[in-house]
C-alpha cells in the first residue's frame, strides 16, 4: 500500500505531532508499506530514500514553520499515486488533500491531534471566544464531513467531535502509539548532576512544548508551594517554546532557580533516559487530545499528575496509574505534594502505570490503523472503473 502522510510542519519542528508522524511512518514502513511524508520547508526537495516530499513555503517569522497554498508539480504527481492520504493538519494540508486527492478518489483520513478551540483562546485572546469558535466550526465541520475517516486519539475527543460538529460514525478512536521497546528496564538514566540535581532529590518532570496552552505558569506556582515544604523536590522542564522566557522570568521572581532546570530541546531518542532519571511526571495542560508524553512517562514507570480534561483523563486512571486534579491551583498543588512526599505511593502507581501503558504499543495501534486503511482502499477501488475516474487519471498525464 502507498500511503501519503500530509502535514503543515516538517520534522525539524519538534512537537508531539511531528514525533507521532515520524513514529507512525516508521512502523508502517516496517509493516511493508511505502509511506511518504508531504510537507513544507525552505526549498523544494524529494528525498526518495527517506520518502520525504518537501515544497518550499513562506517562513512564518521565527517559528520554523513554512506555508504554501499548493504543492510542486513533482509533489502533486507523486501524491496522485498514493492509495490513501492521511492528513495531520486540517488547514493547509487538509485543503490540499481535498484539492488533489478527492477528485482522484484517493481516500482521506484525518487525525485530530490538537484542541484548536483551546489553542485559539491561548494565542488569540483579543478575539472573543464566540467569534473564534464560530470561525473554527465554519471551516472544520465541512472538512470533517469531506474526509472518509476522522480519527480521534481518545474516546473523550471522539465525543467532543460528535457533539460539537454533529459528525456521524466516521469518527473512530485509534490511540497514538508508543514504541515501548525504547522504555526497557536497562535504559541508562541521564546523570542528575547535569541538571544540578542530586540522587536524593525528587524530580518532577514535564516534557513538551513550552507554550501558553500548556498551562506551565500554574505548574510553577504549584511547584513553588510544594518546594517551600519539601526541600528536596525539583522541577525539570524538558523542551522549548515561545513561553520559555516568561517562565524563566517567573522562576527568577520566585527565587527558585536552583530548584528548576530548563533543558531546552532534547532529541526524541533521549526522552527515555530523561524520564528514567525522574520520579514524577506532571502535565498541567488542558488542551491535549492525547498525551503522548504521558504514556511515555507511564511506560518508564512514573506516576503521572494531570488536569481533569479530555485526553489526559482518558490515559491517567486517578489513584491507579497516577493522579487527576480538577482545574484548580490548590487541588493540583495538594496532589503534587502527595506524589512528592510519598515514595511508596509513587512506586505503587508507577508499577501499575507500566502495565497500563502496554495497550498503547505502536504495534497494536499500527495494526488498527492499517485495518481502516485497507477498508477505505478496497471501497475506493470499486469506483476505479468509472468513466469519471479514468478521465481524471488521463488528464493527470498532462499536468
């Protein structure tokens, strides 16, 4: 099967979405399928060895994101040979999939990775919530209905899509997969002294993009309260992003710089070592559709603390694999204190987290995805004998 992944951002833009695309692409390839990634960058290139097709786009300030409203002719011609298109961003890539794939009866799958409603509130606070929600619904509802299949990474996210956009049964739940082999017991942890921490310290770790929607300012306030009563607790922030300077300023004003360490961007292959060096995983975000880093932390044997919200609450079982707090500073602080001060409790939750993480094994989720692909491809092939399809393919030879 020839599979075309379509994304607005390329692999140089470090995020949970790009990591998931790369992991899925790799495992689909191991299963014997030919998987290309169609994306944007600073120049037009087709890397047939790595199967990455890049169209030059306009750089968006210093974000590392490049945008274009079309693919190159070579990219379009290659996309037309795909059996199925899997879209990971609805706006640019989604529009191009409708333009290039729908007329050629190439099935389109879309995975809803992001809470766009909550992201617009975080990045466009000057616009009223009503305006942003209406604009999103006006674009997303027709797009979802035009897709052959919409994938929600969690049951809660599926319910939101069905309720908000009145979608039919084309919304399926397929969790994002994790390569559990990377979290085997013999992983060598990062030396804590690199962070300025010791073996006696209790390290609470966040992994992800340092951006407003991640709610990290609240995490710092909670950590400050815990650190005043628990002298050995430490906070490790793994990642980078537009909110880093604000967070560093907050740490400076709180005078807890010796207890908080910012690692900056860390290569994905180094994540298991950072998690193994930690004691607790913290995720204060309310915008996750599926917390990939949360599953990775559980696979590494860490209890996780998260906010009650779709995505996070689907993964963390409160009191079993970790703790869930309501969206309240005092509640989050109390549960962070409990995990930071009770070693036996942490160990018990961590052992149960390892077992719970197994259902997100990339081998299982890849199998689920391939089953849906095959169903859609077989259905599409029934229409390939139609005169309209043959005429469209004939015209493609001259483009």
